[in-house]
């Protein structure tokens, strides 16, 4: 994706940034207008889902899009009649565009989804059947924390917060990467130290670790 034209000050700001794909460019605010529009549209949709049912949101959104398309089509037809031009259908370029999903692309997406699903199922089986006691205890602490999160927020609220975090945390991390990495390394070292102490104190943890080494 080509970067929008920037002033010299902004060009210097983006000079050392790594290239990103279309989705990453939105998340990392390479174009403030596009990222702001994506953030605002997503928030509007999520707030609408929080206030109304999914069917109502889909119906009203589709009706709004259809009304806009019909109004634009009528406007272009009237304009062509007044100007006596023959520009054709205003959405001709969209009607002629190929929107079919290639079979290879669908197969690759299905294969990737299957691989992630199998990995998740294997990890959940390992945690719930206590293959490693320490890892299962960590998972239990996480589930216990989620009970408090669920008591404070419902699902759609968490999705809204996640959408906002998607457009803020990656950019904040990119701007403060050295400091964040240093703090994360300290936290990781502390967690590893506590885990090592628990594994040393619990025989089952030692046994599971020795079986992994084999």
C-alpha cells in the first residue's frame, strides 16, 4: 500500500517505520484518515449491536446501503438525461469486478483454520488433563481472573474494548518499544522464577518436566 503524501515533518517521522500490509497499516495508523474511519465505523457497528439485535442491525445497515445506492443511481440517470450524455451504469466497474473467492485461497484458509483449531484443542486437552501441573495452575488462575472480568463486562463490551485496543496498543507499543520490552522482560523473568520455584516444590511438576525432556 502506497503511503499518503506527508509534510516533511511527518515524512521524517515515518521514515524509519517498517512496511506493513493493508490491515497492519490501519492498525498502526499509517494513514490517519483511513484508520480513523475504520475505528469509527467499527465502533458504530459494535455500539449498534450492543443496543439492538443482530437482525435489526443487519437489516437497517443493508437498507441504508441500498437506499444510498438507489439514490445515487437515480441521481446519475437524471444527470445524464439533463446533460444528454451516455456514461452508462454508475456502478459498472463494480458489477464487472470479479468478487469470487479462488478455490486455492479457500483451501489455504481452511487448512490454516484447521491447523489452529487442532493446536488449540491439543493445548486445551493438555491443560484440562493436567499434563503439566504448573501450566494447569496458571490456566486456572487465568480462568479465575476471567470470572471477575465476566462479572464486570458482557461480551459485546469486551469486543468494543478489544476493538479500541486493536487501534491503540500496537501503535503505543511501536512508539515505546524499548521501554515496553524492558518491562516485559522483567515480568517474564519474574514469572519464570516463580514457576521454577513451584516446579521445584511440587513433585508432579518435576515429573512432567522430566517427561518433556525425554
